[in-house]
């Protein structure tokens, strides 16, 4: 990867120039200056990655591949470099790190400068600002996206996110109103004490326009100091604490670390919907045939799987290689003591654990999650999607469902993936007759050579 990264950086510099230098003109014209500026930004990022040492993160590897595709598009006449630019920005955002989120925002800025009426560019800008905790700016970008988006179904996710960001800001506004009302009426008996002065300072800092992390810190200080001044039983303090709790619930970025989740970020239905929105998804069966073909570099099946945005694997792997890419791992708790099963140490971006009753599910997470083996863990709202009245709400009498079927039904309910494929679900991995019947009614295409079933 070191030589590949160095070679790509050389190609980027040759096309776009070095930082602070104008790009050289190309015979017969060339990429738009905004594209060249975006490519220079990618070059800066590649340079930082090269200086950081060996790459071990698959998400960053995929980002580098996207930058390579953008570089090729910028140097190829009539190639659609704009789409490659958006894909690179989205891949940067999917990496989940602040540095990559800043790159995504910079690429989105160049994309909106290039095509001011691109709904994809404004969506990317909104997502990047959202990831960086700049909620009010994200709302503005999301609204520009909605103004250009004609598909009302595709707009619902953005509309919900706008509503959530506004609701979080409203809680801050109400908290500030409570504080000022107490000061104006003289109810703030600690105004002349050190604690009162500190609380005033926290209130002055607090604003819905602050980056999310700074707003949370100021809100935390305000609640802590008010509680110390007036006691937890004070009606104003109780309301302030309730507003703080609602703000934290609405703000799903950087939540309080939960020891139950092994240091991972909890993800609920809205977060999972955003995670899969507009992306191609494949569920890969754990069979000897599939595992053997997937482990052969350059094989048709390995190439096919690598082309998906999200690779989903289910339950305990018996044949799949430990290093096989897993973006989402789902498993179902079975037996009387599911918390005694093997620990989930296979690396996955997101882990969903299906199980009931709730105490058993909590014990299993506490006992089987491995810290650092996942970035996100499905919260309690995702533990029983088939039977939860808030989701699919089916009767429990139909018998146990396979994990793959549960994932399929959940993705179908969310309704946001661009495409969902099943790969290798034949023979021992075949679904039950009831599950095959459901899949059959929604199958758009079959591919026997890849043992692939396309649902969407």
C-alpha cells in the first residue's frame, strides 16, 4: 500500500499541482478549477496519511481507492468527474474520523461551487457539517438539498434529521430562557457567589450555534453549577436537568460512553437508517464455497463483494476468513444462557444483536462485546425488530427466524438502501420455506453464477 499511496500522490500532484501553486493548464482544456482544487485537497490528505505510517484501516483504504478513481476521472476526457468527487466525499465521511469529515466538507464546498444546483452536493455538505457537530449550518445545507429534491420519499430522512437538530437547539434556547428568567426575577440567589458567577459564565458560553461538543460541555457545566447552587429539588433545576437529558438524547453524536457497549457508540433506528441510506448492501452467507471463493484474490466473487458499500455477515463465522471485510455483523441470541456464548471479537463497523428478553440481551452485551471490535452497537430499539410494535410488529407465533431474514426485514422496513443482495444463500445456508417465500415475492433478479438474489 505504501508504494500505491506514493504513486497515487504523485499522480494527484501531476494533475492538480502542489499546495499553494496553481494547476498547470492542459492541452485542449482540462478539469474545472474546482475539481482541481478538490484534487489538491485529496493530495494534502494523502500526504498526511503517508506521513502517519502504515495503513491498517479498511475504510481509509477504500477512501484512497475513491481518490484514485477521482484522479483517473480528472485526467480522462469526457469522464464524469463530478460523480467521482461526490463518491470520494461520501467515502471520506464514511471513514468516521474528524480529519476525513473535514475533507468531506472541503470536497462538498468544491462540489457546490461546481454545481450549485446539485442536490447530492448539498446533501454531502449537510452530512459533513452534521458529522462535525455544526448543526445549524447543517440545517441550512439540508434545506438547500430539500429545495432541489423532487422525490418526497427520499426527502423524509433529511426532514427528520432537520427536525432533530432543531429540537436539540430548542432545548438549549429554553434552558437559556430559564436561566435569564431566574436572574431577572431575582430568584438567582447565588448570583453574587462564585457558583453563581460560574453559572453565568456557562450560560454566556451556551448557544445553539456552538459546535456540538462545545455546546454539550457548556450545557453540562450550567446544569452542574445550578444543581450545586439551588439543589436538585428546585423546580427550575429539575426542568433544566430534563432539558439537558432531552438534548443529549436528541444529539446522537459523541454520546456519553456506555460501559455496557464496550466503548462503542449506540445506534438506533434513525442512525441505522442514515447509515444504509443510498448504499448498496450485500448479505454474504457463511458457507465453505463462498468463503473459499472470497479468499481467492481477484476471483469474481471477491471482486463482486468488494464492490458493495456495506457487507453484512451473520452469526458466528465458521468458514469465513477472520480478516474478511465485515461492515455490519448481526447475530441472534439463542438458548437459555446466551450471555455465555463466545465473545464477538471479529472486527465490524456496526454490530446488531437481536434478542429477548431485555435482561438477557443486556447480559449478553456486557459479557460478549469486545472493546474496540466495533464502532457502533445497535441499541435496545433494534433488539427485536420483527416483533417490536414500533417496527414490524409481527406475532411471535411464526417460529424462530434466521438472523439473515431478520436483517432483510429490517432493511426492507428502513427502506433507504439503494440495493440489497443475498450472496451464497443456498444449500446449508438456505433460508426456511417461509423466509424463501418472502424473499421470492420481492426478488427483482437472480444470478446463478454468483448465487446472488437481488431484492432492491
